[in-house]
């Protein structure tokens, strides 16, 4: 009987355990932290041996293959030891891919991937396809393959998941952008991170599709260094492109294999420059699957935005409060600042992932009237912006940050929570941060 070790008992680890058990593996699951009750109950029900708050190495190493949580870095001593012993270490996505014949739409990028994944899923669902939503979002891919396999999957893929994928084939790959993020996991080498993102096309053939942003110079440079065998579909808001999507006369135009689709920009549910890219990428994916134009047009116009991403919370005495807690890197925050006019009161801060605030300085000096720091250590924010913005205040709770913003705000201002940092210093995760922000705004 093949022996499988799973490291991490979150959504992906527990899902992998369900699938592995169904496929007849002998499974051992180990989590260095505490396992949530809901996952414990699943593991007990399917009769999987598990441990929490420790890693028993003798049991872990007694495996033919290991599935690791995307949260565990490749540089962790345990992972290095497994590799030294010649034990294969893969991701849950790679594992689940072996047991489904579904068509896969995979989406990655430093920013916008959740919105694009949700939008693409929305288009396929509206078209009546039997489709699952997984990866970094929704239920575990492995669990869905085990319990209710689909004909199509739309997968949001982080660079960490891509790093653990080797033979997995993505039929329609979408690469939105590549900007510095998670560099602490890539020896602070941007090239390593960019190479990770490009793994999304690694097993594609000429029947596959590669949808990418032509306006992203990093992607364009990387394409020159790779042999791309899939059909290429660029999208751009700066110029007309062949076999892709572009903007002309206030219209979004998708032109694939000489078949043209267009709709007015006003009709798009998602507004703002960054969202144009997301709509283009999803629209091309729909056309690559030869879905009806009416379905794509309708889906792009009736999609509802996702929580914690430029989510309008409330207007209080003429001050707009916006929750962009999902912006955990500088580039996401750049998009957020770029989406609003002047008079922004910007709430920023948290766990810094090696942030370089240089790219924000021009926008901040142009649009921001005050900065409210929300984090335990705000020294880098003060250092970056104290010469540009005279009012910078430190707070250490969502309630304090919101109250301070309200005091500083005037009618017509926008209070924007767009932290550019991870949330783990003061909050459980970015959702918790966003929810506490919203609760504080409603409590004004």
C-alpha cells in the first residue's frame, strides 16, 4: 500500500486526505500547530491517523510521497530533509490533478487573481457548465475531485501552489501581472518569484491557451525567454493586440480566431483600470471555451464584487469608507490608490513582507491627505512618507484607526483601508482585519 504523508491540516491538507483515503493510500497527517475542530472531525470520520502541535519525523519520513501545505516554505528544514532522502514533495493541486479529467482554467498573478477567478467561475456557471471553484479559494480541489468531480475547474493559484506542481496541466492559463510579492520566500530574488509564476504554462500543448497582460513588461520579457507552445492571447488597455483583448472607442473588444466580441466599458460590473484587466482575462477565457457572446456579456455586467477588495462599506456624513483589506502587498495598494480621486485618508500597515514603498510615493503625494498606521511596527511607513504627508498617526486596533480617520475626515473624503501588508500582527487574517474595520465603521 502506498504511504502518503500530508503536512498541514487546513482546507487543502484535509481535502488531500479525503482523496488519498478514497484512492487507497495509507495516510498520515501531521500539523505543527493546532488543528481546527471541523477538520479534526473529518479526519476522524475517514479514519486517518493524525497529529497536531508537533511533527514526528520518523512517521513523516516513512512515506513514498509527501503533500505539503502551501504555507510551508520549501526552505523549511523538514522539507529539505525530505528532499535529501529523495522523497517526492508535491502540492494538493498536483495530487488532485491525477484523479480528474476535467478541463482546468488556472489563474495566477500578484494582484487581481481572486476577482478574476470568481468572475471566470461566474461566466462558466452562467453558461450552465458543471464547474468547480478551488485553489486558493473555496473548497479544496482534492475534496471536490474525491466527492463531486466536475467537468471544469477554475483554480486560483498562488506561486506557492505552483512551486509544488510538476506534471499538472492547465488547459487555459491566465497570468495577470508579476510584481514583487512574497520575496521572503524566494531569497529576495524577484527572478525566482517571476519564474514561479511562469510554471503555470509548464505542461501546456498547442491545444491549450495562455492569456496574459501585454502591458506588464516583466511578463513580456519572460515570454521572450520561454518557449510558449500554447495559443497566446494577450490583453492590453494601451494598444490594439492580435488574438486577444483591447480597448477602443470606450469599448472592450475581444478578438479571438477572427471572431469579435465587444461591449461598452460602462456596462462592465467591475469599474477601474485594474478591473478592466480582470474583465478582459475572464472574457478571453470564456471565448477560448467558445461560450456564447450573450452569456459572457451578461456575466461581465452582472458580477458582484468580492468582499475585502475595494468594497464600499458606508458613507458617514459624506465620508466614504472602503475596505480593501485583501491588499496585502504594495502593488495591490497602488491599484487601490489609483482607483480613487484626491482626499484619501489611507489606513496602512501590518506585517511587512519586504515592502518597497517607492512605487507609491507619487500617488500618495498626489492623492493622500493623511496616513493612519495600523500595525505593531510602523517605522518603515513613517520613513517612507513623513516627508510627503505631514499627518501620520499610529493606531493598533481597527476601531482606533476608524475613529481617527473619522476625526480627520471631511465631506467628500475617502477613508481607504488598503494595508499593503499581511495582517498577522494584530489580526487572524485579512478577512478578520476587514470585518473588524467594517464593524468599526458601522459603529460610528
